[in-house]
C-alpha cells in the first residue's frame, strides 16, 4: 500500500509523550532538535501530567531553548502514553510523524534514516540499544530489537518509543488504542498489517532505551506487558498462518514464550518471563478474554 514520497518534500514532526520532567527530558529534547533532518518542522511535547511543578519546568525548558519548532500540548485529561501520543499527533499537520520517549536518548543521526524508511514502508521502527543503570547488559535480557522488528506470536510489531509513520496510515487505523494496559504498539502494528499497510525496520535509526532500576519495578512492568498482550488479542484475535483466529482454544498460544530469547538462563530471567506469563494468565482468566475478536 505504501506510495513513495520524497523525504525532501515531506513535513516531519516528532512527538514526545511526557509523564514527568527531569534532566533526561532536557537532554532528549536537545538531541531531537539537533537532528540533521531538513524537513523537521516541529517537536511536540505532549504533557501527560497535571503536576504543577512538571508543567512549570516544561514551560521553562521551552523558553530556555528558544526554538520556534518546540511547543507544548496538554494531554493530562487522561493518563497514559497512548493518549499522550494521540494528542501529540493530532496537534501537528505533518505528513510524517515520529515518536520517541521522554526517558530515552536518541542518537545523533536518528531521525533522517527513520524518515527515509517511509519511502518504502508506511511505518517503521529503529534500533533500540538496551541501557541499564549499572551500564552492563545482564545475561538474562533478550535484545529489544534482535536484528529486526520484535515478534509476538509470530507477527512483527513496531516499537512506540522509536517509530515513524505516515499520517495517512496512522489516521486510517485510528492511532494508538487508549484502552490497553500496555502493548498499544503491538495493537497499532497489527491494525496496520490487517489493513494492508507495510511496516519495516531501520537498523541505523538508533535510540538508547533506558531500563528501570530495581527488580520489583521491572517485574511489575513485565506483568503489565503480559496483561496488555491478552488485551490486544481480545481486540485483534490470534495471528495464525491462515489469518487471524478468534477461537477460544487458540488463546492457549498466549502461554508460549516470545521469539526473543535471552542469551543465558538466570533466576532473574526466569522471574521476568514468569511475570509476563502471570500477566497473560491473569488476562486469560478474565471473561473478556474469551469474547469475540475482530474479523
């Protein structure tokens, strides 16, 4: 479905959902504004917090940078990154929209190759470099982007924290699903695939993906991922070789591990996978998990 459009003729915006304001956001915004992408028309900070101090610091950041391309929009009426991204998207008229997160760091030449990927696809994600608090990648952790797009139940999906998409494609599928606990990027990706859009991977569009500190926070995060995976399937059905299945029996596939495997088995790695599995199982026990998916 993808129609080629010269990048030089496209208008590009970057949307950053913001849940809190800190020094990392300051650095992230500066890096985005410094991107060598001649068509970058604006950077939208979608403020998904009503905390007065965060709002004030964001206004100060914008004022201090003094860049006419940078502006704030309020998305605090409903909490969640999906809502913040949708509000940020609607605030710009750019033909090509990129997304990155407030607590990660884009590399120097991130945006240009990501946008060039839209010459051949309707939506693309780039490479995530896993960055942990102690500077070391643990042996139990699988790569976020294992040489291509990650997969869930055999189907590829984009990553909302390193994403570029054509406006027409985003609008066609209704943007991010704001009803999900997590995994709205999987839902968006599968909606695009079902609608016949092409998604792809750009290895040289690189972002440092900063992981959380603390075992408890990490396990809770992955439990929520498991819940989100089940919620996605309630809406989209189960991907299969012959299409998209909504049979109750096929939900048992949820208990299978993902294709991305850790380089080494460790106790923490098993706990991580257990947290995801618990979230999936919890979702399976919900009556809504056995409802009809979309045909």
